C-alpha cells in the first residue's frame, strides 16, 4: 500500500479540468439549472434545513420526491463534500459533482416555494439564502448560472482515478505520513502475531 500511495504521490497522471459541460445522458427527468461557485458555498450550510423540509413534503409531490431522491444520491456520489476543495476548486474532480449537488438543493427550494404546504417555510429559506448570497456577491433569485445544467434522471459521478491524483498532488505530505504510519502499524501487527505464534509453539 505504501508503494501504491508513493506512486500516486510522485507519479500521478495530469488532472483534467473538472467541468466537461456536457448535457446529461438522460434528460427524461426534471431539469436542474446549475449555479455559480459563490452560490454553491452559500447554500451548502443550508443542506439540513432544505432536506428536512423536503422530506416532510416529498410524499405528496412527485417532482419534489424525484428531486430529493436525486439529491440524496448525488450527495453520496460527492462523498458529502468531504474531499477538500470540492466546492471551491474547479480542478477538483469532485467539483462538477458538487455543482450538481448544490444545484439540486436550490431546485428543491424553488419547488417547495411553489407548493402550498411548504410555501411559507421555503420563502423564509429563500430570504435567508438570498441575504447570504448577496453578501457573497451572488443572488438566489438572480443567479449567474454556469453553462452546465443537470437532470434528475442523470447522476454526476467523479473520475475516481483523477480524484486520487488530485488528492495525491495536493495532500502528498499527509498521504506520505499516513502511508508511513500504516506501514508501521502493519509491521507491528505482523511482529506481534509472529511473537504470539512463537510463544504458542514453546508452550506446546
């Protein structure tokens, strides 16, 4: 494993741009307009509020249900934004995936603002979001959409090889330390097992 990580760290392939700007493979679902990077960073902390509100109303609306299901799957594809730079770095292979994730959240809020059951709560959410977005130099209502749109019938998945390369290039020191510690731990386990086996033979 240490050798594999070393290869990833010192000899990874070049990282391609995260955005392909291609149309969704399957456009039979509900369209999801994309959003800009500033809006992505603002809407991310609102995920729990949006999802909780959507879960309470999704059973009564087919469109909202489809958007919620798509977003939950999309969030998993993005590893719930745990990879550093997912929202902010366009070279990050998870960035396009994050675009789809955040755009899906925004589309859910817009849908809920049109539903009688959630209209008031959704408009309160939009007000809070718009306030933060204006401070960030963007807007919920007048958003500068990027060129790429998404669709509830298609998932966006990262290029995993490019993701490993990206992490290796930007976090090589941490990965090196991790590989070193993992090697030591593995060696310690092997030594302990060998010692235990030797003691067992002596007692027998």
